[in-house]
């Protein structure tokens, strides 16, 4: 268990071992909330690249977000 301080800007820095257990690195997104028991919970947030292969195995994931954004700009539906 690690101790953390809340900064004046209400920010908390996650310890390295917590990030490792979550599989997160600097710049990754996480979700924080308080559960019904009053505990603060930090969860990983999966990126579009993490989720893409679930529904379409074998799809090339590199650049998928950019490809989808470009399609939306052109008005294409995918």
C-alpha cells in the first residue's frame, strides 16, 4: 500500500507500482471515482486500439483512431 498526498490543485501522483499493476504508463488515461463503500477507485481506461481487436480480430490496429477520424471528416460511416 502506498501513501499519496493531494496537491493544492487536488492532484495525486500514482506510485510506480500502482501504474505497473494497472498496466498504465505516463500519458495513459485512468478513471477515478468513489464507490458505494466510500473508497476511491482508480481504473484503467481502454483506448480504441485496446478495444478494436475485440470485435474484429485480425484488423490492423495501428493508426485506427486516425483512420476513423478521417472517415468522419469525409462523412463516411464505418
